[in-house]
């Protein structure tokens, strides 16, 4: 080291520089592609000290022990779940031998995955959310395309007592002091007109649209229902609301819980605020001409709405439907579902009773649920089942 006597004069300066690099702990290696590869073997005294104490620090030892106790699947899920909720870029290798397909984590913090198990493979890039990652192994083992675009899953939610745990109309009536007038007028007006009359009364009392919105933000929504909606949206499902409530109520509540962006469509009775600041509620269907359905109220036939959605979907690609509801108004649309679709009636509510009265009328598979926990569990199982079929 440091002797340059036997080196040609024109290369001595270069040799001295190489020797200085060596003293700093840097090695130059020949590259198979030509040129050299620089490797740093130097390590600071601080790094060395930390490494020496890795097996002595009680806090690190406890952390290491707890990590090893975790099941691998649970740990993987926690890592991906907690990393962040944005979409990741994923590199997947699709193997020529389907029986050799294997999904491996190549960098969980970045959401980087690869399929390995064969020396020859085809690479491509795609984007998935963390929830989609958790299903990739099962989809690959089932021989399914990991981009999950074979069939579109359309999920239709009723709103009152399905998506939310109460009735939004009655919530406003009871919490804004309208119960007495409501009970007086109930026998005289159809529901849609009655609710518009309630808005007139609130305006006459000096109540503002903003006050109505604040009241609606207190409507209970089960946290597991929120999670189910977010998961279904992240998995690429097309979510819609079909409800006999109204546009203002539904939009206010969904926006308050950060869910409005998850829905491609909200089909319900339209609303507007007039020049005096009064909230107006109108029927979805034109009341001058009856829609012809004896199962539904005159202002909205959900069965006609489902038929329109089905027609629009068939023009694009094959779709599978999941319908969630609870009331009598949800009976007509469930009868429009086809074989291979699914209906989720809330147990103990009118829709559930109507379906049980004659199951032969129903082509779709029925899956009852009682609360937010069951809604989430059953809904995500159905989505996974459809993607795997």
C-alpha cells in the first residue's frame, strides 16, 4: 500500500487516488458489463456501536420477540394497512406454469409485490390499493386475472335503515320539533309531499338549511358500514345509492362521513333551495303519469331504476349486482336481479319478510344481515366470491 515505484509514470497519479480510496474503505471491483463497481466498506464508529448493542438493548429485544410471535399473514396485513391508504405501484410477474404461481412481498412498505417461482416470466405494472393486495394470492391461486376487470361488481345501497342506522326523514322531524305537525298531516299527504311540507314549516320557524344540515350530521352510521363502503370502493366496485329519501339529506350525511366520493351515483328524490332559502323536496318520477308499479310508492319505483342501471351496464361489460335494503320499497328491485346476483335483506325488516313469503320469485341469492359487523363481513365475502368465480 502506497508503493508506486513499479507503476508507469503516466498512471502514478491515478494509482495514488485509488490508494486513497482504499484507505477510506472504498473498493473498486471489475464489472461484468465493463468498467468498475464502487463499494463502500467503511462504517462509522456510531454504526458499529449500534450494531454491537442490537442484541443487548432490552427494548429492541422485546420488540423483536413480539414481531416473531405475530402470524405472518397478520403481520403482512398490518404492514400494508398501516403504511398508507393511497394507491401503490406494483410489479407482478405472471408465470408460464399456473401451478407455480406464488406471490411474494418484495418491499411491503412500498407495496411492492412480485410473483415468482419460475425463471421465465412476463412482467407488467399495475396499481392496487392495500386491500386489493391482500386478495392477490387467492386470486392468483384461483387462476384469476389480478387486474380484476373480468366482471364489474355493482353494489346498490338503500339509504334509510340500511346504509344509516335510522330513518333520515324521521330523524329531522323528531330532532327539529316537528313531531306533532307530522302526526297531524301524516294521514292527509303522501310521504314525499309531507316531507316537503315539513321543510316549509321549518322555514316558517326561521330554521335555515345549515341548521338542517347540522341535524343530519348527527345521524348514526355504523363504523363497520363505513369500513365496508371504503373497502368495496377500494376494490374497484361501482357503488350506488337508490333511496326514497332525498338528495340533500343523503349528500350531507355521506359527505360528513367522507363517503360521498365512494359512490358513482345517488338516485333519489331531487331537492333544491329556493330564492327565500327554503329547502324543497320533489318526487323522482313525474307525478302526472303513474309509473305502473303496484309494489312501489308513486314518487319512486326502484325496480325501474335497477332496470335502467342494468341496461346501461350491459352495453359496456358483464356486471354482477349486490343489492342491500330493508324496506317494502326494496322488494321490487330485488325481483329484477338475475341469477348470479345477490341481495342482502336486513333481518327482521319488511324486505326480509317479503322475500321469505315466496323465495321462488327471487332469482338472486339471498344473504341476511342484522348490523354493521355482519353487513361488512357478508358484503366483502360476496365481492371476493365474485372475483374468484
